[in-house]
């Protein structure tokens, strides 16, 4: 009977993901990955042609997770309200809900980890990482533009820049949480963003993510 190696591959990816976020890709040796995952070198090379091949697989899996989070979060907000502005606010609220469950600072973003290491930020990785961020920007920016008819902004706004702030705060919040040793700081930053958008659009109701 042929053994299914899926579990072994996933274990290698899980271990490598944690090690890379903790100490960087260059500082993570193959021996460390093997020891932490409990697999042999032969088993590793059965699934990955090289350490660089592992890096590409890690990145692809992370981006797929980002797409899944996008679909789950934005679609949930759309089910909760038909108002595009409230959809943006609920989306942010859902992130507050998700990060509010953390008791330790979030380990970080793999896109950022790759961006800090030039040898990993290949043209393909750069383009796919950019597309991942643009996925959020395009969706939220379109909703902010659609919201203006019902909620005229109090001041002119750059829709793309405001939409980008979700990723800016999340990415920066990961770093700040580690520096301050404060897992809750990211939620507070997100609340500031939500309040800012409410004030810009003249709405006084704070949106709370509900099931």
C-alpha cells in the first residue's frame, strides 16, 4: 500500500514556517527543520528539491491562506450588512475579533519576512506579494468609493491609501506588538483606524463584528 506523504509535507511546512518567522530564512538550517519536524533528509528531499523549493512552497501556501482569509472576512461582512461603508467597518471589526483572541504577539507575516531578505524577494515573490496586498486595497477602496453617496466624507480622502491602512496597521502592528510585548496593541490600532473612518464619513456608530 502506498503511504500518503501529505502529513509529512505539511509538518515540514509548519515547522519551517515557524522557524522562518522566528529567526529568518537564512538563519534556518535544513538540520534545524529536520530535527524540529522529526523527518529524515531523504523524506525532506522527497517533497522538496531544495531549501529554495521549500521557500517557494511556504510562500505559495501563505498566499493561499491570505486569499482564504480575504474571502471569509469580506464575504462575512457583506452578509452582515448591505451598506458598503459598514462593510469596511465590519471587516476591520472582524480583524479586531480575530487578533483579540491572541495571548501572545502574533509571529508575523511571511510576506514581510521574505521582503526583509533580498534573496527571497524574487520578481515572482514580489509580484505575488503585491497582488495579495492589492486584493485587500481594491476591495476596500471600491467599498469606500461606493459609500460616498450615502455618507459624504467630511474631508477629501485617498480611497486607496485609506484601504491600504488595514495592511499597514496589521503589518506594523506585528512589529510593535513584539517590541512592546503587548499582544493587544494591534486591536487598539485597528480600533483607531475604524474610528478614523467613521469620523471621515460622519458616522457615529461603532461597528461591532457579530456572528
